[in-house]
C-alpha cells in the first residue's frame, strides 16, 4: 500500500492539506503520514545554550500540537495516520523522506504568499516542488 506524506505546521492551509490528503487517500487506498519538520536553531551553542534549549522545547511542543490537530481531522474522518517529527530544513527533509519506496507523493498546504515575499522569505512549498522526486500536491 502506498503512503501520502502530509506536511503539517498547524496553520489553516496545512490543515486544509490534511483534509484534502484524507480524501485523496480514501480514493486511492493510501495510508497517511503527517510530518512536522522542526527547523534548526541557528545560534552559536556556546553563547546561547539556555536559549537554544528553550527554543527546542517550544519547537517540540509546537510540533506535537500541530500533529495532534492534523490527527484529529484524520480520526474524525474515520481513518488513521502515523505522526512523524523530523529535524532539519523543511523542504529538504520532506523531499528526503519522500524518496522512500512506500511513498507515492507529498501533500502540502500553501499559505498564498505573493511573489515578493517568496523571494525575500523563501517558501517551503516552492522549494519542495523543485527538489522532490515524487509528486507534490499543493493545496490552496
């Protein structure tokens, strides 16, 4: 059985992605894996050890909360899912995970940034579409 990875960050667009992935999974008989990627903390550890610890704890709590929101949608829809927390650059981590044989593709909710904000801030969705070897479904 194939698997759909669903990128979850707790935002409304990502939860809309969970709903769409649930419908798609039902239609093609796929399993769901909800994935939250915790980005690296880019501070010098020798100077900011306590701050890094607090950030990592907060990031872990946010990951758990976001995944539980997504899981609640899946369970309310009468299905099950696995929850995965990863550490690293979000797009790259999702693309790497998608290389697994079991994975058919990735579903990600788009936040609808305009072109300027994507250039200035970057976009996980844009980056993922360019580097992922598997199909990527962008939900708006």
